[in-house]
C-alpha cells in the first residue's frame, strides 16, 4: 500500500460547470462604481444587478428564465438620487428586495406580478418605483442585509460608521451599533440574534444586536485592503477573508465563544490582489471563496491575466474545525461580482448542490453550476439535507421583543417530485440562547472535579483459586503409552529426514506439550501428543525462541517438582531431543547452501571465461 488515505466525503468530486454564452444573461450595463460590493444578488426567481445609469441610481431585476441577449431598453428600478451600492432579497418573500445607495437612503421594492423584461413592439419599458423609503443615515448606505430568521427585519451599514436595524413594517430604525470606522462587511447568525462585522480599522466585532453593544472586539486581518466575513450557518463559527501585512490573501476560522485569535491561525490562500468573497452553504457544510478581479487592457509583452484578474471559485468542506480543500473552478474571465442562489432553488435533477452567478466584463452574467457526479437518475437524498424554506421563525415584533428561533426547513425531495415544498417538523434539539455580553466576554469555565467511581459499575472480584500443589500420579499404563508414542514419532522423522533435506526447505516443528493441571476430585487425563505443524522457514529459526515455551513451563514450587510424574520428565527429555534434531537439520541445510553457492560461483566463472573466448574469436 502507498500509505495515503483519502478522506471520505460525498462532495469530494464536486465540479463547476460553466454555461454557454447563449444561456447567459447578455447585453447588460453593470455598474462600474468602485464601492466594494457583490454587485449582484439572486433568489430562485430573480437576479438583481446594480445598473450603470445616468440621472440617479438604478438596478435591474432579471427573471431567471429569461436568458440570452436582453433588450437594449429594460424596465429599471429607479428612485435613488445616486448610484445604487448594494441590494438584498427578502429570504421569505422572493418578490421583495431592499437597496442601499450613495444618497444615504435605503429603499424597499416589490417586483410586480408577471414581471418580464421583454415588451411588445412599440411599447416603452415601465420603470418600477420604491415601496418604502428609509432615511436615517447621514452618509452613503453601503450594505443592506435581511435577518435570516425574522420577517421584515433589515440591517444597513453606512459611511457614518453605524449599523442600523430597521423594522420594515414600521419603516423606522429600532437599534443602532456604533463603529469607529467604515463597515466593510457584515453577516447575521442563523437565529438572527447576533451580527458580525469587519471594518476599515482592522477590527472584527461580534454584536449581540438587541443590546446595542459589541460582545467581542478583536484584531482581524492585518492587511490594509478590505476584509469580508460570513457566519457559518447554525455553527458558532465565523469565517473571514482578508490580507496579511505582506498583501497575501488569508482565510480565518473563528470561535465566537473565544475569538482571541483564529483557530489554527490564518491560512494563506495566494498573493492575488483582489478581494476574496466568502459564501457559506449550511446544508453541505461547504465554504466557497470567489476572487474579485478587474479586467485590465492588455499590456504589450505581458500576459493577458494580471495580478488582479481573478475569475476562480475555490471551495472547502468544513470538518473537525478545519477547512478541507475540495477543488477549484477556474476561469480566465475575471469577475467583479458574484452571487449564490439559495439552496431551495438548485436543480436537484442534475445533482446541482450550488449555483453561482458571476459578472463577466461588466456586460453579461454567467451561471456556474456546482454538481456532484452521480449516475443514478433518482433523488439523491444523501447530498440534499433539509434546507431553510420561505416561512420565518417569528415576526419582526416578536424578534424585537427578544424571541429567538430557527426558521422551519423543507424537504427538497418534494421539489424534485414537482410538488409543493414539504415542511419538516422542527428538530428536537433545543435552540440555546446566544450568550449575553458579559457571558461572551468572560465565558464560564466548567470546573469539573474528578468523577467518583460508580459502585454499581465496579467489576465483581472473584477470589483467586490456588492451584493445587499436588497432582494425581499417572498409572503405569499411561506412562508406557506416552513413551511409546514419543519413540514412534522420532523414528518416523529419522526415516524421512534425509529425503526432506533434498527436496524442500520445510521442516516440522513440534508444538510444545501442554501441561494439564487436574483439579481435586477430577480423573486424570491421558496425555496425548499433538499433531506436528508444518511451517515454512523463510529465515533461520533461533533455538532460543523455540526453547522459550519449555523454559516457561517450569514448576512453580519445589513441592510440585518433587512430585512431578515420570511422564513429565519424559516429555522434558523429548523436548531436548527435539532441539538437538533442529540444530542438526539447520547445520545440514547450511552445508547444502554453502555447496550450492560454490557451484554457482564456478558456473559464473565458466560463463565469463566462455564470453571472453568468444569475444577473442570474433
């Protein structure tokens, strides 16, 4: 064996499959704004794209089934007075979307029913206006993110160093988290009670949102470039990407209960200059890292790909507090924005476990399917665990009152069969309350003393029975039969020993004679000689090892020695004879081998002589 062991995983062979240009979303004008955002967001029905528009900010909503080259004029979602920086879909309503803009406002929009990009000939596309407007930030709103557990709860981050939590139904901010610098990234916990943020001051902060104070503030990535963060679903772990002081891209895994430093330190990815965008899939326990690249004009004498041209997506599987590298989707086309589809929207008939949408050259969006190769044409339940559905765990009012919980999950097999999603009953595992500020700052350590042994589990000790010092002496008939059997055995071996020496290197080694200890009241047992064992001698047998069982069978006391029967003495002498025969056999084999070696040497010399003679004649 080679000594290498392959880690067992259902997702070890996941591969990324690109899409033909005809099946992409072409003829787009994606925003060229320099703000660090993902540019695109997706849900099972629509794709939102930040649009390069004049006269105010706008974004486009594209139905996923309308592929190919899109019309020159599209119905846009207009209302902002400055460029749109970020969008986010409501996880429980596929037609509700939020947006943040450079004008310092956040808007809520609703996609009209039967929305389409293609209009009849002669008709102009009709733009869509906002449903609600949120004003409360004094500078640009760089990020918007819905709560993953509660309905209609929205978080926004701004250049005024604040993160506000909004009640969408009421249209007012209810909570505020104050930072000391611009927030670069934020992510909710699975139950929606915590938020983790990274900011330009190189700090990583974990917030208990309803307390409006950070539970942890720790140093993050030391590099000057932007860092990103994502909460790893229902785990108490977060993953960050950033840069070192030497501008190497890094990946970090943090324990929120003790986040003094990343688990196992920072893992260096590469030296590419683009930001790395992390995406977590809680159902497969996989982390996807998409590099952000920029298309630069080719330089004469230089390669087409430059240091910032990153179009790859690598993915890892989380196991035992480590990220195990799986594979990497490689592309020569750099990507400025990437979005991943929620798990309930993947194509289970093609064994698709994730789907990404990447921007290419700011002109079209290409879907990338991550597929587990399987031959069976049935639902693969082992790679599709239950996923979060469209029903929230609580309302906005309940969440602001302190309620917590995880949203119910659905079975993807019902979607595979073309039926309505089947909701799975909540897990019997209770959802624990996230630690408060004081608890998270100084986690309580359980001081477990030595566990006293349980008396009911102690083994029952039986009193040791002393071996009898005296044995019943064998009869005269038994002694005669034993001696006769030994003599007959060695007579047979002497007759066949000469023949065996000539044809084989096998020998018969006698099994050590077992001593029978008779208990008081038992009848004496006749001693019979076991059958001989045939064994191949691949190496010379040490007489010391063969004699070990004999030396180990000495009497335990002098009394037992004095009362030892005649059959035992006869067996001891026979063992000595056996050792002598083995020595003689080994010496005979050694002489035979030496003789054969001499003959081989003579033949070799004769062959060399003949070769020399033939060479001289030629």
